[in-house]
């Protein structure tokens, strides 16, 4: 007997939708997409990008915030 409440994975569903959006854009593109176009399709803005780390593995932005 199937469960009344089916299992769902919202994060996985979101990733599937993002990959689908990239596939559609890539198929409509005349050539390779630049990073800005990919970011726009994924809804990634400059403030959304993860902080870059330096060679020591420390957060560069955290280091700057402390000074």
C-alpha cells in the first residue's frame, strides 16, 4: 500500500529545475554561453556568490571585515 504522504526532496527538485533551465538555454544558444549568461539563468547575482578563499583557506571577505 503506498504511503499517504509521498517523499519529496525540495532541494533536489530545485536542482533539477535549474539544470533543465540551463539545458533549454544551451540548446537555444548559438555557441558557448558566457558565465554572466549562465549566472542569469541560474538567478545568481554578485551578492549571491560564495566568498572566495585565499591560499590558507580563510575567507577573504571575513578577513576584510575584521580590518
